[in-house]
C-alpha cells in the first residue's frame, strides 16, 4: 500500500454559520449545476448550547452531535436532530456523571448502527488515549467503555486530537493529528467487531493536524489541508490520496482513463456515450 501525492483541483468548502444548518447539494452524490449555485436554505435551528469542533454522524435518519467547545469550555453534550421533523433533542444518557466521557473537542466518530464510538480528541492541554474508547449505545441510551486490542509489538495509536477519520463498513481509519507535542503522520485501522488496532505501513507525505478526510465508495481516501508547522502556524492546501481497499478493475481503468484524457469533463453526454462510457460513469464526471 502506498500513499500517492496527486495534483488535483482543490475543492471549495462552503462556510457554515453555527446557528443554522445549511444544505446545498450533497457530498459524494450527484449535484446539478443549478443546485450547486442555489442560495443556502436554513433547514433547522441548532441548540442554544451549540459548540465548535464537535463530531457528528447520521444514523437511521437522525443526526447525532457530540462534544465540542465554545472556545473556553469543553463539552460532553450529546444532541440528536430528527432529519424529518427537524427537531433537536438533548439526550440525557442513563449514566452517573463519573461514567460519562471526558469533555473534548476535535475528536472523531464511528458507528456500527447500534453504537456511536468516540475516537480521541481532547482539550487545549491534553489529548485522550485510544486504548479505551467510549461508545454510546443507541438502544439503552447509555455510555459504555470498550477496551481495545493493541497491534502486536507496536501497541496502541498515540493519544491525539485534530486527526481525521473515515469508515469502510466495520473498519475505521484514523490519520495524523496532534498529541500536544508532535504533529503525527501515521495511519491506523480499528475493526468495530474485534476492536483490534492495526498500524498500516503507509504514512502521510506531510504530517498534519486540523486536516480533513473523505473516502469514496470504492475505498479511496482523500486527505486535504491542515496545519503542518506548530510554531509558525503554517497551513497547507495539499491533497493526497491512498487506497484503503483493493480497487476493482473498473476503478483502476477509470483512474487511468481520467489521467490519459483529462478533457473528458468538457465533452457532452452524447459524445461520452459514443465513446462507450456507461451512464453510471458519465454521472461521475458531473
């Protein structure tokens, strides 16, 4: 497995006001030019205790939001938004205060449909370890602490915050981050069935934190941006990619085709059909 530095057009990220949720098209799907250029629409009003640098996940039509910071105070609050009714609920887990996760920001979230897993994070003065992770049980409305298994002869990932995270089925990948002293460049995987950690041989070409990551349905992870120098507060706009799963022959051919013929995006649908491209592949060019 190798990490490939590619030169791609940088994606423009829309700014969000934290008091509202705005929708414009979709990520990972298909969006028409008309939809992409539309005005933002307010869809729901967020709770008054809204924080920055929280983590969120969508499960069965509900958006769950955990943690975050006001800039001075760190949170362990858990909110849920019904995406149909657009109503927020502040969830109150059935745990005594001592059994709740520590307040944090810049953590990441994974889920298996039954539990929400909190990975890392911290405060401005600490980063939380990953040998034990907190999980919110959707059925019992309670937090659980899960002991994970270390990678043989290597151990556990270093505590970290401001890392990135993507999920492919039951495998969750975390990359980079900051542990309070060092900017990290490592890549780890944890399986949500066995809770076994595995350190992958690949590393980021440039250690970074406060970056973002996304994974394609085929299993290719893209990493963008981040802080690469603590003392100079140096930021980067680099975009890297790595295959986290063995790509299909279709994906390999598609990548080769795009590199050899970058002008495909300028052709009409009829021209693309005449070249033999399927409708599904044509949709990916939009």
